[in-house]
C-alpha cells in the first residue's frame, strides 16, 4: 500500500480482485472468433464466432464493415479487405479489454492518466509490399492453423526479405519474420497437439492491420528536460536476443507533474551468453544502465520522447546525476506520476505493465506459487519473471516487506517484482533485479560475468577463423 502520509493515496488492492463489468463477455467473443481461425476462413466451421464478433462492434464505426465481412466469410466468399475488417474488430475488442483494465488499475493506484495520443501523419510507403504481406496473411487465414504446411509458410520468405530492406516497414517485417519462423517450427499444423490459438491470432490480426497504409504511423515525438529517477529494470531474454526496459519517473524542469517514462534497449545475443553476462551486451548501448546499477538519477536535456512515454535514448542528452533511492521515489513521487496513454494498435491486455509500490502485506505460499495478502485481498506474484541476471530471488520476495513491481494482467491482475526491501542481518536492505546492470562486485555476479566474457572470446575466435578461411 502507499501510505497516506506520503502525499499519495492508499492503493486499493481490493479493486484488483473485483470483477470488471463486461470483461468475460469480451474475452469470450475473442475466443469464439479465434476458434474460427483454427479451421480457417475459407470454409469456416465455427460460424457463430463470426456473428459474435460482428455483434460486439455493432455500436461502433466498424459495424457495417464487420457485418459484411462476417457474412461474406460465412459464405466462403470473403476477400482480403474483409479479413482486414475482421482483424480490426478483434483488435478493437481487445482494446476495450485493455482500456477497462487500465482504468481499473488507475482507480486502484489513484494516479492520473495522460491525454489521448495524436498520431503523426504518415505517407504510404511501398504499397505493393504491403499488399504482398496482406496476401500472405490472408492465405494463412483461409487455410487455418490446422492446415499450415511448409509450402504455405515458405511463401513468406521473399515478402519478408523485401520488407526488411525498407526501414519504414521494419516493424511489420520483424513481426512477420518471427511469426513465420514460429509457424515453420510447428508444421504440419495437422500434427499439432495444442495450437497456441490466442498468440497466433494476436500476431495475425496485428500483422493484418500493419499492412493498412498509415496504421503504423508513429506517435508525435517531443523532448523532455528534467531529472530521471529509475524505479527498476524489466529484463527479457530470448535464445537470440535480450531486452532491458527501465521504468522510471521523470520530474520535468518546467515544474509540471512528474510522469512515468521508459527507456529500452534490445540487442542480439548468442545462446551461450546467459544470466548476468547479458549485461555486457546491453551496457554499451544504454548508459542509463550504469545509473541504475549505481542507484543514481540522470539529468536530461532535450531528450526525445514519444507520446507513449518511451525515451528515444541518446547519450548526448543525458548526464549522471545525484544518488537516488528507488524506494524513496516509489513512496513519495510515484503516487503523483502521470501514466502515459497508449496508441490504439498497442492496446492489448498483454502489454499492461503498470509500475506500483506495495507495502504492509503478508505473503502466502512458496517461491513457486506466491501471493501478497492485504486485509483478505490476494495479489498473485509472478516469481518466474524474476531474471537470473541479478541478485533478486523468489526467496527474497517471500521475505520482503515492501516491493516495487509491474502490475500485469494474465487472466487476472498479477505482480512482477522489480525490487524489494527485505531484512538481512537485522537490517532493512533493498534488493533490485537490475542491481548488476552497471557491473557488480557480488561473487555470483562476477562469476557469471567472467563466464560470459570467456564465452564471447571463444565466439570471436571462431568467427575470426571463419573469416580467415
């Protein structure tokens, strides 16, 4: 909870467990449509799913288009423009789910929200490439996930190669590249024991919308000047890539209200570099990581930032500031920070990540199934999201008395810990997931970094050998 004497309100954790009106019905509508895509839109076996989706947007500007698309698809006579309408309706329904959950989170935290985003106009780039991508995605939809095969998936290769060559289409290209690789690894669809229906339908519908000229327009970009106070680091690791996203509060120099911002860096990585060694790949790309590791603020001058609160980090606009305790920031400044808005295409419950500060809780369960309890209200804790590249552990979370985390949603609100206060040798100690971001003298961290250095040296030597040949 946020103490009432710290200029903030009390966090209403009870609101996180109360039902959200219409939520179950909206998700049921999406699930019904998703079942249609399993068998394919060429000869849909679950026609009711099309009708439910059309009914869900009947009161919106999409109503006529989606009703026509549902009718044509049910008759097996739909074209690409109809598939685009169905994808738009699905994204709109999920957008309503996202908005309802974000409103509930705002009520629970008591924090203000920013103004709606106005997207910058974008010129239509390479319409032929967009049409080619839309054609392949339409072929996928006609076939359905149970009928995918290598011939169908390999047809995307020339389209993706051409898209990757166009900087303005890189967002769509990366999505299709990863999607095609995932589908190829799952061929043939008829042999799949379990189809990841919602994930594949998410990727398909998002891809379809990105093929519409102007949809991928970026939000307006401005600049900010002020003091950046890091809260914590969310580290994501994949076999071939890693990303660090720093969540922070910005205190603008112009005296306006503090605001939540993010700074991210993504790098390719070999699968032999894991754990704390990942920081070696990320540090050179983002100086902010050093400030996080040292517990320092950063002073920004005219740093570019999107309307969604994403800092487009450039080192020349930042310098290292004074020491800044993340828990002091969370207690005093976070309750007043404005939450940035989200662009329509990005409104999906999977993207919800709301920074929160909690204390005054008790814990139930163990390291694998942990919940925080507040006066009879329970909040599940996602200990499996804690990265191995830092000193924060599930055990430290179990024994904690205060926590900075990200409020997420996965069938219910859940908490991803970023840092905790716990008692070590009768002394309250802060433990951060990103404590090793800028380097460490911790024995475990030093050992992991050395292993990563050795692995990188071996890889460089092998690469040199291949080049010499």
